[in-house]
C-alpha cells in the first residue's frame, strides 16, 4: 500500500505539467512525511494550486513548489552581529538534549571569529555535569564561563555574567539554560524568571530536527510561556529532513537563524533557504 502511494508520488512529481487540484492533494501528503505539520502542508498545497491556476505562472511544478516554499521562508532573520548594545545578551532555550550547550559553543566561536568578545553564563544549574560541560567548551574556544554551584539560582548566574561583561566591556553574554520536558511547568517558570532577570536582547529556541513534528509542539509551548525571537535547528546532518522548520515559519511566524550540522564547534551555518529546500525535497531536484 505504502509503496504504491510512493510510486504514485514519484510519478506525479516527475511529470512536467500537473493538474493543480491533484498537486494540492498530493503535495501535503508528501510534506507531512517530511515532518511538516498538517496545517502548513495544506496551506502550501493550496498555495501551489493557486499559483498553478494563475495563468501568469506557467512554470513546472518544481518551480511553483520552490517559489511557494520560499514565500513561507521569507521572514527576515535577526542580525546578531551588527548590534548597538553592549553587552548584547542572548538567551538560549530548549528542552533537554536538543543541543543548547553545544550550540552556545558554536555561536560563541562564530562571534569570536568575527572579532567579538564573549562570556558564557552557566545558567543550567539543574543537570549534573552541565556546568562542567560548558566550562570545557569555554576552555576549548578561550572564552570565560561565569558559574555558581550546581543547584544555585540560574537567574543570579546570568545576572553575574552580565555584570562581569559590563565591567570588562565584553560584547556578548550567552546564557545557557537547563532543558527538561516541554510539559514541565517548573522549567517554564525557571525560564521566565531567567528572562525577567537577564532581560535578553534576543531569545533563541534550540530545536532538534530529529524530534520531527514534536518540535512544533515544543516551539508552541515556549512561545506561549516564555517567548522567543528566532530558532536554531540542530542535527540537520542526520537523515531528518527538517519539515518542522517550514511549520515554525508558517505556524509560528518565527525565522531560523542558524542550522547546525554536526557535533563539532564549527558545524554551524547561517540558515539558507535554498540549502534547506534541497534537504526537504531532495528527490525533486529543485534548483
Ligand atoms: N549530530 C549532531 N549532534 C548534535 C548537534 N548539536 C548537538 N548535538 C549532540 O546532541 C547531544 C546533546 O547536546 P547538548 O548540547 O548537551 O544538548 P542540551 O540541549 O544542552 O542538553 P541538556 O543540557 O541536557 O538539556 C550531544 O551529544 C551533542 O553532541 C548537531 O548539530 N548534530
Ligand atoms: Mg545543556
């Protein structure tokens, strides 16, 4: 049954011209398979249908699909490099294991490579080993880590890190936070408090591409409870096609700032729509 369905899709997508209604029906199914939410997938299906029906748009299906996805991905990204506040405070959020701490190392290394000074705030005082993990990353890239004891108040660590940056004229403070399940109320309360105390200039949600559709629920929970400005998606070096990214753009209207593609501290890139579409729909050879 599934094979038959797949065969049909391959057939449809390899055809040059396509019936708009057929496209609007088949495209969502294909996208949901790549972890796009039902809502976004159906929206995109309709967008493609309307473009195909529009006589001015006489492209092939691939071009139409590409243009439609690009339209969804058109939300501008915040610029964290050309900022006019010092220190510029960046808070990182995310459930456990999405890659927050590693990503902070990557962002810190990236900022350093641009000539910026950085200090890290070890505000995950919850998980055993978290402070040591961040300290090791700090040591590796040569940036200072402000830390208190395990179990201490994460907001006061962030407060100290900001004071430290102010006193030493440091450009950026990156605040690591603890991860727990997104249904955990204590986590949300803790994040709200850190946000209130540190008053970040930007809050970034770290999502893991492997989590698939669940990352949309995670994003929604953080959006409703804490708030964030943009997303970093990790583990895009895996088989995960990252369809949830499209839903983050469409359902939550939030842009993706960086894509992380490995465990190393250099495995980070600016999120690029063309690169992403290729990953999302590889067999369509969209170019
Ligand atoms: N393949 C791959 N692995 C990654 C990537 N980013 C992070 N990881 C791995 O994911 C695991 C968890 O990373 P952490 O940075 O500790 O995640 P965290 O969100 O800080 O986790 P908690 O502090 O427990 O909430 C580690 O094994 C990382 O090496 C990525 O882009 N690709
Ligand atoms: Mg961590």
